[in-house]
C-alpha cells in the first residue's frame, strides 16, 4: 500500500488515521512517496521513520535522483537506515513542477534509476524495488525499448517492481509478458500490479496525466455520470478496483499493490469483497 507525505498538520492526522486503520490488514509493506525538495523530502523521511518505529508495518521509502548529487543521495539513504528503514523504492523521478518537462541531471548526480539501484545496494543490506510502466515510461521511444531499460533496472540488483496504475488487466499482462520474454523470472523478482480505487473524476484524471496512464473509455463512462456525487464515484471506484483485482488473482498474480491516496475505506472494501481481510480486521 502506498501513501504520500502530508502537506500540513491536518493532512498528517488523516494520514495516520489511514495508517492505523490499514495496519490490521497486515500488508507485506507500505510505502511513502518522495519529494525531491526540502520540506517534502524531510516529511517523507520522518513519516517513514515513524512507521518503522511506532507501528507493526514494514515501511518502504521512496527515493528519487531528482535534484540530488550522489553525496546527497548517500546522506538520504543513511537517514533512512538510521531510523530503521532498510527497504527503498528507487526512482529516477519526475522534473519538479512539470512531470512531463525536460529531465535535467544534477551535475554531480545520476541519470538512470538503474544507477540509483546500484548505489543503494552498494551501501548496505537494503531491499530495493523499482517502478514499472504498463504503457511505457513517458520518455521511452516505444514499448520494446522501455522493456529493455526496465530489465536493466532489475538486473542492477532490484528485488521487485511495482507497476504504475492501470485500468485494463490486459495492459498489465502485456507488460508481464514483455518482461518474461527477456529472461526475467517473475517468481524470483515479483512484478506487483498497481491499483488505484477511483475517488473522484477530476482526481483520477489528474493522476492519470501525471502517470502517463490511459483511462479507458469504458471506465470514464462508468464514473462520469456520478461526477457530482463523490460517494457514488467512490462506490463505482471500488467496483472497478475489485473487478481488476479479481481478474489479476485469477491470472495467477499473488500480490496486489494499492495506491491509497492516504485513505483507507476504498482499499478495505476491495479486500473485503475479495475475501482477503484478516480475521482481526473484520472484527
């Protein structure tokens, strides 16, 4: 399950409500997204450390190469280790302010996520994950070249990958096939499907644009009629996420990754419908 660092005190209270409500579900891990600049970065480190020290959850810290020298990256990795965090999701990251803008390497920094994986693995006993893109990374020329770069990230020392959100199972399965065709054993290096239960029409459209994700017309057709009713949109979002998750499980997938948007109710409802809630969470 993924969270993002809060922007203010009220958002932080909401985040911790969600964390406490999701803790009884006993997920394999929870992750906290990472902002490359100042306060956002510091909040990510602080929240991730609190999860490690104050909950029973296993936290995964996000880390990007954006606006960081190698020395600064080493310092951030050390900060995570000092608060008991040994799991890191390594990302090149998006340009600040415009995810689709020109990506500029820090003069003393790194260019590719595979280099960040190598850096982390060289600094200690860390478990490292990376991102996968069902539609290809926005800067990839085509799906084949995207798959080649992705495989390089895995072979640099990654332990698993988490996919960007998607709304058609076939898009994820084609990604899985492209990776398997290049000799990657996905039993040894799991590829986790990323699911985001829709909570609002505008919100999911913004997230899709930032993530270079296609929202199929059939999904838009199901949520747009309820655009003025947030509860109705969320209910449809739970329906769609549950259908996706069930099909993935039917295809033999053993893990599901949820983008929670710092809320718990939709994820809990999906897992309940799938029959995956632990007994203590149901009670």
